[in-house]
């Protein structure tokens, strides 16, 4: 069955992808492809519907951050209604959840007294996940809102993570309370608390490197959202959060697509929709696709499998390659090519190290000379 509806959650399966969505906040709490989890959920997250989930993809609506409503609005702390399976075919499995004002506490309805319908769609494709928010104004007067998909991505190590695709965009830094007109870096790294709102981001695909999946990166394609928030609480803030482990900031990064710097206005009977689709970055292609394949082709053309010997054992290389979930069958000649490339790399590195060692008049070559 592509959908398993339980009392408090729905598990969706499509091929080798599985996602889990809590009715509480319609929070996606798990997204696995080939058994590998892509989302981060804190070991201390509260999942019983008494507070927003610390992890997964909490949904922020109709208010981002603090304001008259509780922080990040009511959508993430309301029980959504299961709307059913809307698409099931070979390329996708799609389900829906909805939220109406009836599900909102009276105290919050008094602060945001609008008639609306939210429909949240969660779709699994081959190896990607798409989440889309649709807002409809069912009232007679316009209303304004901010919204965001607060995606917590699981990463291997924060020291090696980076967000690529934000270069040149202005951002408001909530930690330093400053504004920068143009992000200079190709990759936004995290080495202290980071809480930034990148604005009017036209680039529709943001790459999060260092996730340890899909060649090490996940690409988020956004549609309909203008802003991208990058957040990591780092040491002190992590310690101050009761639902977050002290060291867990090393394993996560939030890359949140949303409309937060300028609220959206929606007239009576109008509908607005925005979403994101996340998937593995396709691993680099060794031969072809715009790269110079000359060396590889020449090498392959002259390989005599029986006579070719390499310094590094081909079987071991093949085994290491197969650890990557993106690697399927490995042609016999590929480990040989990799072994040769490795030999060339080591040789040139050693030669350069030797030059450095001699330049320093050292008798022994050490790591410092590399
Ligand atoms: O602790 P929460 O209410 O879930 O908010 C967590 C974080 O969400 C966003 O990323 C905001 O930009 C941060 O300022 C906030 O700290």
C-alpha cells in the first residue's frame, strides 16, 4: 500500500522512498530514500502534539517569527485533517492534508480572525520529495500572511556543510542585526550561530552540500517563495533549547524557503501556492556532459583488462564505489581508471611535496610539506 494512515500520522511509500507526516502540524518527520534519512529530527523532539516538532519540516503560517500570534504562527501547532491520496502512478505518490479555522484555538483565532483553507501536499517521486502549501481566502476581506517551510536537513558534519546558490543576494542577519546587500560567498558555511534571511532569491535551486547523501548534496528547488532562511543555533542556543541536544547543531542545518520579508496579500476567493522539491544532486559524471572526455576515452580504448595492473586493488575500489547509493553497476574498467587517476594524483602530490621539502632544506619529508 502506498499510504498507511495511522491515528496520528501517515506513512507514504513510493518505490524506494518513504515519508512520514504527523497530523500535528502536518509536519514531515521523516524522508528516506533507499533507507537513508535526509531529514533531521532532534532526539529530544516532542512528538505528542504539545509543542512544535524540533525537526523535519514544520510549516510556518501565517506569521514568521515572533508577533501577535505565538512564534511562527498556528499551522505547526494545529492538528491537520488527512485529505487522502490524490495521485498514485508510476512516477509519483501524492497525499493531502488540510487546515481550516475550526482547528485553531479560539485565542489565536481572535488575533487572526480570517476565514481560510490551507491544503498541504506531500508528494514522493523517484528519489525526491515535494511539499506544497496552498492558501485560499474563504472570507469577504483580504488578509496578509507570511509563510515558510522550516526544513531541517540532516548533515554529516557542520564543518563540511555549505549552502550554495545564495551568492549576490541581499540578506538580513538576525544574529548581528545587520543587513548586507550582496552575499559574497559561493558557499555559505556555518562556524557560529547563523540566522539569516536571504531576500528576493531568484535562483530556484539551492544546493546543500555535506548532507552525506546523493554525492554529498541535496538540491532544493523552490517555487513561489521569494526568501531563503539559513539557520543553525550553534553552541549556546542549542544548550538553551529543551527539545534539542547540546551537540545536535553539528548534525543539522535549516534551509527554509518562504515568504517572510514581505507578507503576501490575498483577496477574497483568491488562492496562492508555493512549494519546494528536494532531491539528491546528481553525482558528477566522469565522462561526458560537457567535460573533456579525451583522457578517459583514450585510456578505455587501450585497456587490455587481462594485462592491466594497477597499484590499488580494483576490487577494493569497486567496493568503496558501491557504498554510494547513487552508484549502480560498475563497469569492469572503471576501477582501473580510478586507480590510475589516484596514482597520477599521488605522484604529482609527492613531487610537489618533495619540492617544498627541498626548498625548506629539510632532511625529512613531513606532513607540513604537503
Ligand atoms: O525555535 P523555533 O520557534 O522553532 O524557531 C527556530 C528558528 O526558526 C527560524 O529559522 C528563525 O529564523 C530563527 O530565528 C528561529 O530561532
